[in-house]
C-alpha cells in the first residue's frame, strides 16, 4: 500500500531515521519486565492505589465479537458539536466493554505478573480475531464506524504490544491476533484521502498503526504513525494550539487534549524503536508546546477566546489527562500547568491509551 505524503516524510525525517523500521517487535510503550519489577517493589501511595483499583479480565465475561456490518450513528446530533446522540452510545457499548476487558487483563499482568489475566486478555482479542471484527465497514456509509475502529484498534494494539512479552501465552492465538490487527489497521488507514482534515482522527489512526505495526513487524504501519505525528506537529500554531481542534466550538479545549492522547503514545512507541519524536520540531514548535497550551487552557478557558467565543465545556476527569503520565514520567513536571499536575495526583485511566497509565508509566 502507498500513502500520500511519503516524499514529505523523507524530506523532514532526520537522516538517521530515513530507513526507520521496526527494530524490536517486543518493545511496547513500557519495558514490561522492568516495569513489573518496579511495581512489585513499590511503596508509592499513588501506585499502590492504582494497583488496588485495577479491574480484572478474569472476573468479567467474554465479550462476543459483534457480527454484521458496522454502522454506528453519529456522535453529535448535528454537525461536530452540541448535543450528543444517545443512539451512538448504545451502539458502541460493546466496543467499550471489549476495550475495558483487554486493557484490564493487560494492566493486571503488568502490575501483578498474573498469567491468567494476560491469557484472558489474549483470549478476548482472539475471539474478535476469529470473528473478523473491525473489518466490515465503510467510511462513507458510517463515518462513526471508522472512528470507532481507530479507537478500539488503539486499545487493542497497545494491549497486544504488552502481551507479546508473555512467553507463556498460546502462540497460535498470538499469531492470529497479530495478523488480524495488522489487517484491520491497514484497512483503517486505507480510507484516508487527500484533502481530509487531518484532525485528531488522523492521529488516532496513526497510533493504532504504530502500535500494531511494531508488534507485527510492519514497517509501513510504523512509518505511517511517525509521518502522521510529524504532520500534526507541523500544524501547531504560535500559541501551542491545534487549529483543527480549535474550530470545535464549546469542545475546543477538550479536542486539544483528545488529539494529544494518541500523539504522546506515538512518541512513546517511537522512543522504544530509537526514534526521538518528543524533540521533533516543525515551525519552531514541539509536542510540549501543545501540551502546555492544553493545560493552561483548562486552568484558564479565556485562552480559547481568540479561537471561539463559545463557553468551554468545563468538566475534566483524571482520565482526560491519562497520556501525561507517560510524559511526566519521562520529563518530570517542571513547567507543567497545574491542571495536568493536579490530575496526575490520582490514578489515570483511559482504555484507548492502554488503560491505567499510572500503572504503565508513573514513577
């Protein structure tokens, strides 16, 4: 498969990364063995709270693979903001349950070393692999189906990137899951077209591609993830905002943060493959600028007024800051806005970035 922008990719990637390929298919967003050792010995109150609060895959029932063509109602009743559609929430419930179950098993494996939990997560993934889930949809017929696939693939890709490190698991299952995810990721990005807005959905598809591409040893998927990251950094404006998210009216701040979730995770995966994306700059800006703008905008919604007069949705939960557990673990909290630092005083969980990121990343 070929993608638009390949020449641009070659032009902007540093020379040492021009031939970038999957260097280590077992390199998840964390070093699994060392993380398990650290968590086993930890006395940190936040980490102990996070471990105690983990859900279990083993304790929950199998989520059967959905059958038939995926056709999901739009998230918003009108346009891209305003009241949300309850029919969409009902239609996507099965995907949420799937994401929760696989990330629960994976998180338990990282935190406790439980092979029963990792086996449960892999069996859940395999049930959907054998059911050919996430493959029968069309972006024109159901754009929301396309969006749901990118999110669920992100959760599944991150989960499987951890599970491949458990050598006790059924290798036939693992091979089916990896092959299925690879096929689903290629279909997901195949719908992209020149002229697409390139907003957070582009970034989520890139996270799914990068996570799955690494485990599958698929250079094309990994390159897609890295290229998309660089494209997105190139859109950051002088204030640190993503202009394509600032047009979302009352949800502008929310979507700034929503775009950061996949971008931080892509940077983490790339670091584990020897590619430094955190320090990548375009037009003088890096990911850190967008992170700081988001945190400052949560603290002071007036920063959004130059983009939209709409009053910003004001409620943010710790899960909305889940990706920053990775960022602050790597770079510390110096200079981070209080909204981000305060959120990280609590366990942070979002299935689409791997479940409990406190377990995965926090020091």
